[in-house]
C-alpha cells in the first residue's frame, strides 16, 4: 500500500514569527491576563479562540485547515481576532490557496 504524506506550515512557528516581528503576545493579546475568575471575559487569547472557533479536534501532531479570509470576512469575528489574522494574512498570503486558507501543522 502506498503511503501518502500530508504537508502544512507549522502553526507555532508562524505564531513565533508574528510575535517576534510585531512585538506582541498572542496568548495575552491586550496584556490583560485575569487576576480573578471575574476577569476572564476581557482575556484575549488567540490560541484559545482558534481552538473554539477555527480548529476542530486538535491533538498533538495534527493538521488543521485555517481559512484566514473566512475569519477576516465574518462580521461576527471580534475585532482583535481580525487584527491578528490580518497580520498572518499579510505575512503568509503567498502560502494561502485561492480561497484564503492554508493547512497548518500543530504540535506541542
């Protein structure tokens, strides 16, 4: 039987590139890490947003489809997510397919 390899861009390397280039932290975007249980609503964690809204069934060593244009064009996407996604789009648009998506590899 023939083995087929799947390819994608390393998601966490993409994140590290964006964080370094733009001097931002995507796990605490507005530097508002909660000090109590009541403060979680204002906590802006890009990774958690992606887990809840973009990726499905994430496990160590998996591939996920990330359509950046869908996120940017969705009226319900929070502005801070659009700001971050636009940075990724600008930096990696050469890697996107015609619909604005890319296969990413997730490993921790």
